[in-house]
DNA sequence: CTGCGCTATTCCCTAGCGGGAATAACGGAC
DNA sequence: GTCCGTTATTCCCGCTAGGGAATAGCGCAG
C-alpha cells in the first residue's frame, strides 16, 4: 500500500470521538459556497500537502491519490472560492509548482479551529448514547 | 422521480446550516459500535418510516430505496446493536410486518436530540468563515 | 538547444454501492 | 384448501468515484 500521511483522522474523511464501550459518535464537516463543496477534511489535507511539498504531484503521491484527482479538487476549490486558495506555475525552475495563497493558509487555520470545536462537541454528545448502546443496556 | 419523504435535511445524508452569502457549513453525524456503523441520518429516517408504515417494504417504497437495501440496513443495525432496534414477523396477519422495539424508539429520540444540538453548533461555527468566503473578502 | 520536472488533459478500467426484478417461504384470513 | 402481503434471498445491471497510464506543453537550468 502506498504511503499515506500520518494524520489523526479516522477512516474515510470524518472525525470520531467517544469515551468507552466501543461506542463512538463520529462526524464529518464541510463548507459549501453556492451549493458547491469548497472545503472538506480531504481538501484541507490536500492543501496542507501542497503547502508542505510545493507541488500537486508530490502532494498527490504523499496522500495516495491520483494526480488527476488532486488537480480536480484544487481546480474545483479555486473555481468556487471567492478568492483562489492555490497559485500554480507551469514550467520554469523545477518544472513549476504550486503554493498556497494567503486565503489558502487562512482556510486551513479556520477549518482546523472548527474541527477542534467539533471534536469537543462529539465527545460531549456521545455520552447521550452510552446507556442505550454501552456496556449496560438499560432501555 | 419516486416519492420521497418530506424532511428538512439537505441533499445526501447530512445537515446544513449557515446564515448568509451562499456560504454554508454542513455536516454529518453517525454512531458506530465496535467500528460498525450503527446509526446514521439515513438509518434513522428508515427507522421512522418503518415505525410509521409497519413494514419494511412500505418504508423502502416511501424512501425511494430498494427493499433489499432497506432490509440490509435494518439487519445490519440489529446485528451490531447490543439490543435489536426492530422486530420482524414473517407471515400471518397482513403477511407479517416490522415494528420498532423500545430501543428503536429511543434511538430515534436520542439521535434527533443530538442532531438538534449539531445544528446549533453548525450555525454558530459557520460565522468563522464569513469574512473569508462571504460577500466582502478581507484576507 | 536539450533535459528536466511540473502542470494540464485525455482515455481506460475497476470496485463498490445500490436499484430492480424474480423467487421462495411463511402464516393468518377466507 | 386458496389467496394475499409480507419477510427473506438471489442474480443482474448501471452509475459514479476515483486509480493508473499516457501525452502534451511549459519554461528555467545547464
């Protein structure tokens, strides 16, 4: 299996959280602009990979996804965002490359902040189901 | 297009929320037990349809999904839940039927409560992105 | 001018999800 | 007994997301 970035998220593109009993309240967040998906966990992951590697191809490889797919995601983000999140250069030094705009960096920061709050939420709400599905059934 | 139940959720199986500018913070919740999906929006919807119709086949029809799929979902829920959520009868009056157990009813109630809180969360957090993606770009 | 590594773009192919149809078994109503 | 509508189960099929490979174009380094 190809190398995937080491991240704290769980399977798929969601977050999970719970205390015990094999019980888990999981969730997923994304941001839409005019009905089009703008940001998601996967997309933020991609932005970070691009930021760290400086190119779409390297980012795609490190995420274990196809370049084509990564390119489509970035293209889609730039298209539907009010201001572009990445800036791409074709040809030149090193063949070109891709870097984040200020908005791209800010998007990552904001999204992470919301995710952190989301995890707090999940942790808190999960307990609502403990007595129903946890170790000791009550209902 | 087949008839679908009138519900307040958005496309797919998530919830959405935001104030303005075509910007929307959307999300999705589900509950896992030992790594297996136990409840989700779609599954709660199915439970409610079963509760209201008294049969899997009618519930499937009203949701616009295949009976086979509905059956699989319910089977999966019963398998992975500590206590069964539905009780099924083969043959007999009216050919049989399916009804919710007490745990099934409680699952619906709890899930809706969490969803309500989730919507509050989404509404609040969405504002974090308004100045980044909203009407007046600032970054 | 040549080479290189990247962006950009196309085509094919696969796996999985889920619809749709067909069938059997069941058991009360009649 | 027959009829009926349900649960239960199987097989086939189409759609879509996404991987993989191949190719062209670009522009600086050398």
